[in-house]
């Protein structure tokens, strides 16, 4: 190959694709708009207590009974995992007027959710460690992709200092949300209108969501027989889970049930106060003073969400690969979780779509 394969996006999918090419000795470059890798896999620490470890603000779980590719990857990379804490009763909050009700759920070994020790960042870092450092270029936003007169692929990037750079590629893997591709990258020649519209139609999984993690010195709710799992119609958190590390401090995470537009009006501080009220209502006075609340509103993140993602999803979107015909055929390949028809939306889908794109390119070059 005259030029490397260029992978756009250093989320789980792009990184996995790069590690597969590296294993096979095929030159590649990964271009990443953010100053960090991982995309929707994001772990953060409590700034006051970094010793308490990482907490997930994006993806948290995988499901080993169904998801073979992530199991294989985790085992190959020796990433340590543990079972989501679910012992004890759950709480259901129906209305402001009624006290939360306590239920004990039956054990369901088929619903086993696994977490990563050190957060999902451990998986991202383990994959990135397999790729030579120079391959991943951060702060490099892809703005345009062209086919020039010599039929070469030319990628135009913008760096943080607004400097533009041109990069030649033998093939391009787009490992980023379809709506981000359609809204932020200019193609010359243009993508067919049916392909462009299909990309716009594919809602980015979880892009309209916000997640909060309240961190405490210990998982005190377990002392009163509670699992930390809550389903709430009152909010602001509509679904809460134990997010404590395997040992040590305690944490509860929740998805915020307030639509993105209203969240923007309320602002982060007001929402955090509402969260503390809710956690105190559910778990008592111990919940009143978290060490910190980590908060991430993905709808504000321009590398993940576009305005169309602000509307709450009514149904699970239909995900899967897009067919490319015409001049872009055999030049452009889609990865990213939304490109996988079976596990689209999940970490598993990000890994599977990367493997599909890598195989397609290898088969083409042979
Ligand atoms: C709150 C939340 C909770 C979730 N929970 C789970 C869970 O528990 N289990 C699960 O399996 N999945 C979960 N998911 C989904 C999971 O995070 C995703 O499926 C997965 O991380 C997607 O990986 P990806 O590589 O396909 O895309 P992304 O992670 O979105 O990566 C795309 C990358 O492309 C980069 N990029 C964007 N534009 C450009 C550009 N123009 N130029 C260069 N780079 C660009 C981005 O910065 C990003 O790094 C959750 C997601 C969220 C947000």
C-alpha cells in the first residue's frame, strides 16, 4: 500500500481497528478530534480524591453471556473485571406523594452485568498500549475527505491552532457516529443523497443522555440492605445503580431523566442540587454530602451529539452497515458502534464493526 489506512476517531472502535492493523503489520494512522482517546468510553476521578479511582461517565457494563467479542478482547488484554453489585433490595419511586417502595428482585444469572476495574478507561488504555504511540494523533479534527485527480484519497484536518493539514490514505475507516460524519465532514465528490440521509437518520446511541456519579466515603446504602438500584418516575435521576469500585469508597450513578433542552436551561449546578435532594430522599441523610458529584452531559459534546440527538429516543434505533457505491466504494469504510446490526449501540458493536471494516480492507488489498 502506497499510503497508510487512516482511521477517523479514537473511540473504542477506531482504536480496536488500529490494534488489528498493527498486529498484521499494516501501516495506519488514527485521527482524533479530542485531546483524549476513548470517545463515549470516559472515566474520570474525583478531583479531591484521585486515590479513589475512576468512575464511568459514559459506558459502564458489558454482558458476557451474549457479547463474545468483548469477552475475547478483555481476556486477550488481561483487563480485570468484576460483577456489578446488585445484592439487596431495589427502590421504586412512583410519585412525590408516595414514599419509595422496596422490592427484592429474583436472581437472574442471565442478566449478569460486568464492570471494568479502573473503569472502562482500562479497556481503552489496554487497547491503546498495543498501538505505537505515534499512530494516534489527538487534537486532529477531520474536516474534509476528497478523491483527487490521481484517484488518491486526501484527508483535510484541522489542528488546535486552526492549522490545516493534508493527509493521504489508501483507505479510510470512519469510526465515529454517523450523524457526526454527515454534519461535520465534507466529502468531495459528495456522498450519494441516500447515503447522506441514512447517516443523518441513525441516532447516536446515548448522545442525548447525561450521567451523574455521586461519590461517598463508603457504600452506606448496602448497610441497610439496599442494592443502590432505583427506578424513579420522580427524578431527576430516572435510573440509579451502584457505581462503587470493587473495594473502597462508595458511588451511585444515575441517568438524568430531564430532556436535554431543559437541562441546558437549568444548568449543571441546579441539577446537582436536585440530585442531592433525590438521593437524600431515597437513601437518607448519609446521601446528603457526597464528596463530589461528577456530571457529564453528552448532548453538549460536539464530538458526540448534534442537535437532532437532543430529543429523547422513543424506540431503539435500527443500526447496521451502510452500503457504499460509486466513487467511494473500496475507499471508505464504516466502523463505529452504530454500524453493527447485532450489537449496535454497545461496546460490543464498536468492536465488531471495527473487525468487519479491517477484514474488508484486508480482503480488498489481497
Ligand atoms: C452515558 C452512556 C452510557 C453508556 N453505557 C454503555 C454500557 O453500559 N455498555 C455498553 O456496551 N455501551 C454503553 N454506551 C455506549 C458505548 O459507550 C458506545 O457504544 C461506544 O463507546 C462507541 O464507541 P465508538 O468508537 O463506536 O464511538 P465513539 O466512542 O463515539 O468514538 C468516536 C470518536 O470519534 C471522534 N471524532 C468525532 N468527530 C471527529 C472528527 N471530525 N475528526 C476526528 N475524530 C472525530 C470522537 O472524539 C470520538 O473519540 C454508553 C454510552 C453513553 C454515552
